[in-house]
C-alpha cells in the first residue's frame, strides 16, 4: 500500500511516521522556567547533527489533539538551557512516568523518583542516576508549523558531556556493550541495545570498497547470496588472490565430491561461503569462492 500524507489526518501521519522511522534515541530533557519551575520530559524526535560545533536537536511537537504546547518548549523559550539525558534500560519505566502531563507546578523529578543534582554550566538540574548527560545551551528554536502535530526544532549546543566512569575503558573510549541505551518505536514499543542485538559492519575509512558491479557475474547473480552477503564481499577493495596456504577440510570435500559436476560444485561453494559470511569471515568466504 501507499499512503498520501496530504490526505491523512494528523494523528495518522504521526502514527505511520513513528512506526517506520524507528528506533529513535530518546532525549530526556530537564528544563527550567523563568519562575524556577523544573520540568523533566522525554522526546524521541532527537539526534546529533554536528560535531563542530557540537549540535543536537530535539523537537517538542504541538499536541495533535488540541494544538497546545509542552512545558519543555515553553521553558526553553524562557530559559534557553537544557540538560539532555540518555535513557538506559534501568530507568525506562521512570522515564515513561515522567512523560505524564502533570500540571506546570509539579516536578517530574519527584514524580518519577529521580535525584536532582546541579549542572556545571546551565541552570536546569541533572538526573544523578543517569549515566550519560549533556549540558546544552539552546541556540535557536525553529517552529515547523502552527497546527497540532507541528514540531519545534530546539537546536542545542552541547557544552559538557558527563559519562559514568563504568562506561569508559582505560583509553577513555566507550564500549556499546556497557551502555544499554533504550530507543523509541511506534505506539508502546521500545528497543534496547544489548549484546544479543549488537553487530559490527566493516566500513573501510581510507579505501573504497570495489562495489557489487566488480563482483564476478556468477557471484553477483547467485540465487544463494543475499544483498547483505554480496555487500560484504563487495566491501573489499579488490578480489583477493588465491591463498595456497588456505586449508579447509570441508572445502576439500566439496571439491572432491562435486568436481565432476561444476554447476553443483558452484552451488555448494556458494552455500559454504555464505556460512562463512554469516560468521563475519569475509576473507575465508573469498578463498572458498576462488577455489572454483
């Protein structure tokens, strides 16, 4: 099906966009009004957009149902400062509780059970229990419309990042396996970063991958390889040379049993190479394919 968004009501536009643009990182924003009223609220229209200057943007949208604005937006219009906290699995339920639409004079730190602590450069407090927090100065607020559902881009310059020591190695680098970040999907659905769903994709930074058009036709047109399989093979800078020292017992069996039938041997080699690719052994997969 296709959906012409110009024909859909705002609530359905929001539904489909939030379902398909996912998962989204969560900006857990602490703000303060000119009267000193603290607000804490999550927003999943959020990401990083620049390193120099260091810019993150989140968007508190106007409410679809009645076109009213949120306390967070009103606060940053009065006091252009915010602390953005990254939500982890151990605090996701408290984060959800803070999203309740409490009256302006209610402090979500208290309602959600978080401990406020002073920031170093901005006025809104930080969540003591949070492992990653960013103190930000609001550079600009850009409204995207005046109707219910319209976003307001809060463009923030990151002044200070606080990272819990437990997340850093001896070289002050982060390991994603130590940080169970939570992301937002559509409806009531969330996802979490953990070792079960983490994987690496090799990306050469100094040399270009040769591309799928450089793969041998028999490999490129194989019915056995998926697009991901071919992408791994084509991410090499060139087709490697056959390594005479490559010793693999199963490869020898394939050649021995199927050498009289080249077409069947090619299929078996492709299946075996695919197994290697699924284990991340790209060079081994190439050696198997070169054996044909």
